[in-house]
């Protein structure tokens, strides 16, 4: 079962300062290679950016937290559905 958060954390406001996006907290290299990164790496990047950028009190921090919450809920739903399917087999 895949319980890793691997969806793109982009909140559609790219502004780089010192090589890091001020909105989502990813580096330019991480943004460019996102789809090619292993799932575990993407999940750990999510953890890092929530610790560094998800605590911001401004609009971007709220948007990032909202995206994380929405995607986390989808992952939890998928896990529940997979568990239900495996029980029905």
C-alpha cells in the first residue's frame, strides 16, 4: 500500500530566492526533476517543506498547508479503499 505523499506541492506562485521557491520550498532542481524522483524522496521533500514553509502565517503558508491537508486526505482515502478491496478478495 502506498501511503506516501508524492503529489506536486506547487501552489502556483513561483518566486525563487537563493535557489529555493518562496512559495513551496523546493529547490529549482527538485521542481525540475519532481516526476523523476523516487516516491520516498518526494515524501521526504514534503516533510521538509512543511517544516520550513508550512509554518508561515501568510497567504502562501496557508495555501501550502491547505494543499498538504487535501492531498493527505486523498492518500488516506486511497489506503482505506485498498484495504477494503483486499478484504473483499
